[in-house]
């Protein structure tokens, strides 16, 4: 039976010269070999809906590949897996992770609800936090916010205390007072899913209208309230014109069967996840007199390593349903390799979701032997009125644009 990663293994790897924890998982479409899947689409110049195709060297061959889930998307999935574990805890010590919340429930856009630092694209440096208040004080002017002005890889202690995930998934404090000169932290853990041996496919679409409404039965017009009408006198005026629409633009009528390019079949998919231990070692955590101590630094790095392994493991446990018509299943084990430094042999370990949470909790418990800060107090901010108003205006503009322009 394979040995699970223990706290001792993790501490030794972090404090020593090990290179990385690596996990490589082979996947297949849930529908079986040969089933079509749909990669994410991107803008390429002025062209929308483009797949990220490329050639990669796989073994001794150069193979057509396609990106199925990017590094950024994988990071978001890992953060959301951590958020689920945090939300499902019964008490703070069940999943002791520092999180900052922006609560919109008492604002003019209560439907936004709560947004956490695990959901913000720039994490604790995000403009949403900058434009929110903590106890009626702008966040960047609070004791926590002012500490962010001093952060760097040589002084990562404030991030460790309040937003440790920023030290794993990367952060650039471009929204802070220093703008583009704000502190940058590279990703310490990266994951990506690639489809190997790609064959492009096609997509079909059609719709049969049971009312058999013909295009010639129009035109129809959008009304100012978003409804539609056949009466041109009731139509909304856009750019001094009353725009004529086809019935299909208000969801009536047939759509003839069409064939366009879309979807792919693949030989296999590969997920590669790497936690760089040198990246963690480049982060320092002074707690007194701006001087770091190796034992304290190693304790903080061990917590971060445990959190990274936990995030990746919990995300895997949630499955690989990446998007509509792109569900994958693993056909190889989801074990971790500890890669030794200087050409040393690697060691393979198992790690279940439950074990990853316990490993993280054990690592956090070790913080008590140091003076490292680790905030488990609830930090809830309220959006500034200007931010809430900006959100409200955007929602109203989006609704108006869809209604008046006839979008579906």
C-alpha cells in the first residue's frame, strides 16, 4: 500500500533541496475513447471562438494538442475547492484558512451577495477590496491594508497572515498605491489540462418552431421596456432609428440545420500539476525586526505547501466536468511524486481529500510554535456606495443593451 504524504515528509521536503511535488494524470472523455469534447474558446485578434491549438513534443513525437483547461482556470478551480471546504466547516479549526469577505447584501445590489478573497482575480490586491470599507475605513487605509504597501518576497508575512493563497496562485498589487510598481508574486503551483492527438470536429445546430413562424411574418421591433411588438409606432428608437428585427431575434421561428466547425476528439488528455518548492523558498516571513529566521520561514513554507496540495487534491475530488460537453475521467492514479534535487530519485505518495485536509490542519497547528500571524478572525468589508452604484449601473446597462439591441 502506498504511503500518504505526512507532515514529516512535507517539512523535510521544504527544508531540504527537493525540487517539486508533481502529479500527472491521464484522462479520457466521460463518453469513452472517441467521444467529442469541447475545449474553451478564446479571442484571436478580431476572431472569436478560437481553440488554443498548438504542437507539443510528447515523447519522441510532435503531436497536435489543444488546451482543455488553462493554468488560470485550474487555479480558479483549486481556489473554489478551498472555498467549498471553508464553507462546509462546522467550526474554524475544521478548515483554518484566512479569508476576507466583501458583503453586498446590505447594499443597493444585494443580489451580488458575498464575494471572498478566494474568488477575486487579484486576490487580496483586487480593486473590489480596495474600493470597500472595513469598519467605515477604506480597506487600503486599515491596518491590514497598510501592511500590503510593504509586502515583497522578502516580507511575505502580511500575505501569509490574511491571504496565503496569493503566495500560491500569484498576485500583482497593480491596483494599490504603487500602481504598476506594486509587489508581484509568481505562481508557486501550476496545473494545466491538455488534449493530445487532436482531430477537429464539427458542430450542428437547428431549431424547429412548433408555431411555424416565418421570417416574412415580421419585422418585429424592440420596445423601450424590453418587450417586442409588431407596431413600429411603439418601437424603441436607437441611434435615431427603429431597428427592424427578424422573429428569430425574439426567439420565434425556425433555425435551419447548419454545420460549423466545433469540438474535437483526442487520443487522451493529460493534467500536469507542479508545486515548486524553490518558489516557496524564495519567500521569507520576518516577524520581528524585519529579520527572517529559517525555522519560521520553513514553518510558513510548509503551511503553504500543505495548502497547495490540499487545493489540488480537493479540486480533483470534485471531478473534471470542465464545461458543457467537456467532462473527463481519470484513467490513471492521482498520486504525487516528490522530485528530489540534484538528480536524486523521486518518491511516490498518495493523498486523499481527507488526508490533505488533515495535513493542512497539522501544518497550521505548527504555527503555534512560532510568532507567525495567521488570521482566523472574520474580516468582512462593505462595498463603498460608489462601487455598489457602479455595479447597479452596469447591471441596468446590460439589461438595457440586451432589451433594446435585441440580443438573446
